[in-house]
């Protein structure tokens, strides 16, 4: 284990326990290994504005798992994934599901390719592409987005990726009331739920959007 992240183990373990996420030693080891790579690469490539390792545990790893109950189906795509959030933590906790991590930024996708190889993650494929331009031979059961854009833009740019019975899942801070009223025709909000992230102050919400 990287000694730089070993000290973060208690904070991560307590947080996962408070979120009622079954986390064995293997998962915690993998999450700390991912965090170590993120910290190392962030010094040169500015992958995230969060610099403090403890804040990374809370604002990145634990926050990623706030969306866990809303991820459904065997095929998931994380659009605008950045440094792999929430996609990498979700993939590590759900090895039976397949994840595409999509981002238009080349250095972030290169980081993800490195992480997938270094950690031996077999259920993740990083892809460099703009969301609206990306096409797959098969639809996705869940399309997830972490504060990437407005809800209307999220639906407009990503809706074509969702299976007919699939869902779009947006991770937000405060409930975006005005955005809820501006969804494209043919789509509706199925759920807008507050979520709690241990150690993180402020509002957090998860919105589930489906075809009307």
C-alpha cells in the first residue's frame, strides 16, 4: 500500500460504513491505490481542483457512492467523467457491471487508461470523445453525470446513449428547481432525492430522469 494514502484508511472505512456500503479489504485497498495515483498525477496534470487527500476521500470517493443505489443494469456510462468520478469507485464496488468512462480531455483519459492498467480493473473502458458525438453499438442501462452540465444539456447530449427503458442519473448539489422545468420534451424526472455524504457539508441530490 502506498504510505501516502494508508493514513486515509480509517476515514474511508468509517465513511463507507456510514453509507451502509459493504466494503471488504480488497475494495478499500483498490480505492486507496486509485487515490494514490490521482494524487500523484494531479501534481502534474491538474486533474482535480481538490488537493487535500482527506478532502479527496470525502468529496470524490464517498461522494461517488452516494449515487450507488440509483445505478441499474449491466451497462453503465459515466459522461464527463474527468478523473474517473464516479465511474472508477462504482466500477470497483460493482465488478459484475461494465462501465464506459467518457471524457473529451485527453490527459484525463490517459490517466484513466493508466489507472485501469495499474489496478487491473477489468470492467472499465475509458473513451475520449465528446458526449454528443459518441455512439455505441449497444445502449446503456444507466447514464450517469456528476455535476457535468445543466439537466437540459445532459439530456440533450446524452439521451441517445440510454436504452429505451434506461435512465439518466444526475448528481447535483442543491436541488436545481429551475433546471427541472426546462427538460427537453419527452423526458421527465422520475425521482429527485437528497443524499448524505459523511463529512461533506451542503446539499447533495441525485436526480433520475427517464423517457416520458
